[in-house]
């Protein structure tokens, strides 16, 4: 079938070259502007609402804050899930919207609902913090600050003041978060016995300071010549002036602050410690904006830090964590794989054609196709990341596919003693439809796949569109540039090459296949059945483990543990880690504020970032190292230790929910107990709330009412006395260029003695004071350390590390547990983390496969204008799956996300074999030759370009298959699947496609007369 596009280009050679010159210039300019990142940006619309209620227990916050927040936002449309986490003094609710929801509009709607519900929250609650959650917002760099001549507090202020200001000015930096260090505060530590003697409370002292120790605007004088502002200055000038301030007592007298306690310049009680190899440090983590390049941000950050270092002698910055190093390694590895693959693909052309000129023509296709692709990638907002670079690495062999077919056909015409110009025009137009069809089939598979829904679909997007765009440009090159260069660059062929021996062998096999068609059908069904049986043997996983020379260890102590206790355990664990030959450094973050809410976190938790030596300097990979360490650290008593994945969770996570907390805890305990018996799992744990001791103050209702003491007055009195006021309400003293908060509370000895709490005074309605013990009972009780909720129900999450198996195998074992098989009514289970993504991946895979097959069929029907021959062409599709699965099984690879993408890729690639064969058979049959002779002739002439293109694609993917460099754990399974599928589909389609063609042709011969007779009868009637 003739498509005369190439003839037009050959007759006007300047036009296509000028077009591609423009495309090349645009592509080169775009390449240097493309950001270089680790992964593509994943957009999940999530809004977080955090409310602090200092001193409140989780159960109290659940009823008074969280449930009201959830009720307020429940009416906002398009909500997928509501999840809440409640710890001491903090409620955090995440609202996850359906994918595709406008996040800015959702954020506005949530903010409106929270504003309306603000009045229903307790008076002591802080202002709700409403933020958009960016799931990609992870620290790309972490540095420590070393300043031997400065105190820890001074270094902390240096980071807050100078480092943060300098780095936020760097383009692409979104946030700087300080880790460790101390906050400067003016502490007014009051003596409870003096408070009792003077008849005043810590809350009353704090209120007076807040009202008087401030500078207030007082108006303006309008003079005849100028305006004069009026200010009332009540703020003390220093700590001494503050200690001399007078406090009005309930009886009308006054007392100075120094009479009530000690006022001194100090630091706040630390709730977070940062240590590097045991040494206390102040660190800061750097986050990039979504559109920024990790590599560019790192370079600019280092420049800014060098300037800070130069202007602050004695200050040193030490990098302790970097995601950018792996990104750069992966980037360079992918580029090298692409270039090596391009060279190998060109070598295959030379091996078959034996012409340097033809090889150069084929080799030029790759840069001419890839460079313009960068322009489209920039226009679409893509980056050079693991996924898009993988697309370019694997597509290098595909890009020369069309050119190989064109060149091989031109060489065949040259061997007919035609001139290069005539051969190029005749051969290129002759095979034009087949070339267009093979390219459109690939595009038809990958463009729809790129718009799949779900989180997994967002990984497919950049991969699919990058492949489709590069393949489209390769089609333009094959139709416009390759024939032109062949016409004016190739030389006439003087001597024809002998027929390769393997073609004679193939002719004999094909003849037998056409003779024994039923036998071939049986073999085909056996191959398909074998493919499905192989799938049952393959382990499944979401993402292969990548060795990034870093591990994250989480440590959790029992409820009630102090910061010093956690620090001591972390020190012991750090010592064990540093004794390992694989470990380079250990950075520990003990306790600390929540990264989103900046409120006090749990001091009984710690996170250790373990930097390992480079891969070539250790014998254990990351996975094996973690397994060894889990066994070594099992001896650490009263501590829960686990390794986390990149998502900040264990490898296996799923949750149970219920409205019945007692039934939920009982069920979770049974599941956890049975999970501990599974050999596939290690470090099984759950988020079942652990009980911890509480001092419960219960007002005696009648006595409190008689004296006029409210529960709110009791709560405010105790909270200020033990914790101080809310951070937003604290008085601030201007010392130099800093606004230092003043915190009023009892001294250390009083805050550690529950008996003193009972003697504290509380105000009555008539402004008198009575001891707390006179109106309330104090008793020790127990309450949960935290509460989790999911879709407005209580939730318990069960977690585990994998014990040397894949995620799919572990989940299969969990699903067979009796406690899971027989969940009681009222308790539901749902997957989270990688388990949820694994299920989504296979559902998305099924949809993509179905859509891809249907679209390919539609494209072929439109091109060939018949229904039967597209079926013949598509017989190669199922034949490829068995090879892909067999290759994965042989290499002991799991069926993971990259392998699934590889199988989808095959759907677009392997159809080319059938297209090349059927197109030539249909064309040759128009000459009136015998069907068998036509099939043999067509297959012998098309076998060589089919084998050439397959070998070129395999050669192009070989560097990826060998897994050299960083990021290979993600790239290699895809290359394995594609190469395995290519080998089997090529070998089998060369035999099966001709056989299926004859069967379809026989069916057409049987069906056509019947359709004609029906048409005749219809016309007659």
C-alpha cells in the first residue's frame, strides 16, 4: 500500500531538514531548562487541619475538638477519606479529596467550614492551622551547623535568623525546618507557697503581664505643623525590669514579680534533640518547591551556605542527608544507558546491512527523535526523573525501529539494480502504511495509559507521554529524513548478498506450520495456558527495593518515657549501628514537633537516619543490612524498633476500623497475635493505644457550684501553672533585635509534685481564691497515648517489616489468617501504604491492558479497513506476555510497577511484527499469486527487518538490563519484561501470524458469499 509522503520529502529535501533544525534548537534549549528530580510530582489533593489544645489528653481532644472538626468538614464535596490522629495536646485531621479535585477551591471550602465551627471549640484551643498537604514535600538536603564558640541556643537562633532568611531567598526552596536546638525564653518560675501566701494564681500573673507588659498605640495629635503619634509603653526594657514589675493582688495590694518567684533569661524545656554520631547538633532540613529542580536547588543552596560561612567565621556546615546525590547518580546512569543503547542499536543495523552509510542514517534517528521530545516535555511541565529517563532509556531501540524497516526495504530495492533515488522513493512509499501503523499502535497504547486514574496512574503519565512523543518524532524522521538521506547519501549496490542460512531454516519451519495448522493452534493454546501458569508463580510487589545507601530506623518507648529516657536508648542503638562496618554515620532526631503543626510531639519516639557507605564499599545491600540489624537490636528492652520505607511507614500496613473501640482493640489484638506467627513477617506491631498514667481532676459538682468555681477556671489555672500559656498568647520582651517570649509557670520542684497541684488556688466567681482540693478530687488514672480515626470511626493500623519476601506473598499469608477471614460484624479492614498501591496497580493494569488492546484494534481497523486482518496482527500480543513473565521468573524478579509498565509497553511494540507481515501479504496477493507462495515470499522478505528491529530494541535495552549505576532496581524489571516478551513474540509471531492469516482468510472466504446472498435477498425484497 503506497503512502507518498517520503516522495514529497525526497523531491524537496530542504523543507524537512529546516523543520528538524528548528525542532533540534527548541529541544536543546528546553533540555537545559528541564528540572532534574528523583520522581515525578504526584498530585494528591489533601488538606490538613491541626488544632492545639495544650495539656489535653487524646480522649478529651477527640470529643471536644476532632469530632467537631470532622463534622464541620464532612459536608464539603468530593471527599475520599477523613483521617485523624490525636496525641497529647494536638488534633490533626487530614481531608483527602478525590483525584482531580481543585485543591485551592477545596482548601477555601475547608477554611470556610472551620471558621464557622471555631466558636464550638474549647476556649483554650489554639487557632486551627489549615494547610494544603504536599505529599512530595520531603527534605532533599539536611545539614548540621557546627560553631564551637557558640552555645546551642545561639546556634539555634543563628539558624532561625540567618540561615532560614538566606536559604528562603534561594529560588526553588519551599521551606527550612530546624531540627534540634533550644528556644530562648524568659522564664518566670513562680513559687507555689508564695502564690498561696499572696493569694494569687499563676494564670492571674500571666494575664496581668499580657495586659500591661506591652507597647500599645494610644492615638495621634494633630498639631498645626505636624502630626504626632501617641504610644503607651509598658514593655520592660530587660529581665531586671520585668522582675521588678508590680502585680496587683486580689486584695488590692501589689507585689513585685521577684517576690513571687525567679525571673531569668533561659531556654525552653527541650522536646527534641538532634544528635550526629552521639554528639548534640543543630540541624536544618531543606524542602524544594514542586516546580524546582533538585539539582539546581542543591547547587544554589551550597552557594548560599558558602556565603554564610564566609560572613560568619567559625561556622561550619556538614551535610548529613541528601536525596540529590541519588538523583544525580540515577540521572547520569540513565543517560549513559540511553547512549550505550543507541550505539548498540546502530551496531545491529551494521551487522545486518553491512553498510556504514546505512548505519549512520539509522543512528541519526535517535538524536533527531529524542532532542525535540525535550521541548514537548518542558511544554507539558515534565522533569527529567526516574520515570521519564526510563522511558528514554527503553525507547532508544524503538526509535530506530521505523528507520530500520525503511532502510532494509531501500537496501532490498537497491539490490534490484535501482539507483539510490529511485530505490528510496519506491521502497519508502511501498512500506509507508506499515511504518505508520506500527508507530500509531505504540502511540495508541501509551497516550490513553498516560491518563489513567489513581496514584499509580500518575507514575504512568510521564512515562507514557514521553514514549509516545519520542515515537511520534521517530515516525516523522523515518518518513521525512531517512528516505531523503538514503536517496542522496547511499551508494548503488554492485553485488547482492547471499541469502542467510537462517532464512532457509525459517522457510522450512514456516512451510511445516502452514501444512499443520491445527497442530500450531494447539501449540498456541499451550503457550497461552503456560503464560497464565507462570503468572501464578511470580511474586508480586509494588516497587522494587532501591539501594540508596540510607536506612530509616524508628524507635518507640513505652508511654510515660521522658526525653532523657528516649535519648539514652537512642545512644545505645547508635553505638551498635556505628560498630557495623557498613555504617558511615547515624543522625538521630529524638522527640520533636510535628512537621506540619509545629506543636509539641511525643518525646518517647525517635527517628534515626543511617547513612551507609557507598554500594561498592560494603558486602550487604540495604535490605540485608536492615534484616541483620533487626536481629541485633532485638535485645534492646522495652523498645519497639522498626525500619521504615520511603513513605515513612513499614512495608506492610493495613487498618481496622469500627465504632466500637473495645471490639476494635480485641480484634486488632487477635490479628496482631496471629501475624506474629507468620514467618514472612518481622517486627509486627499495631497502633493500639497504649495506656499511660494520668492525674485526673474531678470537680465536686455541688461544692464547686456553691463556691462558684468552674471547670474551665480549674483547667486554665492548672494549664498555665504547669505548662504556661498558649504560645500565641505569651508576652514578648524585646531584647536587642529579638522578641523573646515570657513564660509564666511554677518552678520545676512544684511541677513534679502532684500534692502541690492540689494546694494550688483557683478563682471563684466573686474573685476570691480557694484551694483546688476544696472543690475537686485528684486521683491517678489511665488513658490512651493516642487515638486514630478513619472516616469518623476509631482506627487501629497493623504494621510489619518483611522477612525476606515480597509484599504480595506477605499479604497473601495475612489474608489467610483466621482472624482476618472471620472479622466480627462492625469491624472493617482496608489496605494502606504500599498494600493499597499494589491493589490499585493491578486494577489499573487490567484497565490499561483492556483499553490498550481495544485502541490498537481500532487503529488497525481504520488503517487496514477490515476487521479480520487486525485480529491476525494482534495474535502477537498474547504471545508476548508469556515471554515477559518467563523472563521475570528466570531472573527472580517480582511483578512490580516497572514490570507492569514493561508489559504494557509490549502491547505497543509487538504488534509491529504482524503489521509488517500482513501488510506485505495483502499487497503481494493483489498480483494474483497462490496464497501459500505469497505468504512464503512475504514472510521471507519481512523476516529480516522484523528480526533486525527486535534485536535493535533488545540491544537498546541491554544497558538497562545489565543494571549498571543508580536507579537500576526500578529500571531493570521493565527491561527484563520487554526483552523477554520481544524474544518470544518475534519467534512465535513469525510462525503463528501466517497461520492465523490463512485461517482468517478461509473464514472470510466462507463468510463473504453468505453476506452477499443476504444483501441480494434484502435488495430484492
